[in-house]
C-alpha cells in the first residue's frame, strides 16, 4: 500500500518502461506497507480498462 504524496507530473516521461514514450507522467509515493500476497487473493478484481471482463491478473504488469 502506498500514499500518493505529489501531484501527477504529466511532463515527465519515465525511462523505466520497455515501450519508450508510451506511458507519460509520474508521481511520488510514500510506501506504507509492502507484503507478498497470493495472486488468488486478487482474482476477483475486474478492471474498467478491460471492459470489466478480465481480472487484473491478466494484465502484463500483474503476472508473476
């Protein structure tokens, strides 16, 4: 869990993604708690970006 501690800076293009320039913007966070959790605990979360029919675990960044 993290707290967003700055506004989104849409002028920033982080150099951490494989697809350069696709994702724009960044913000600072303060980590509150970090824990390894079993993926099965998140399988019920559906995302609007996938029309609500795919669990969050089907996204690339969420795969083990």
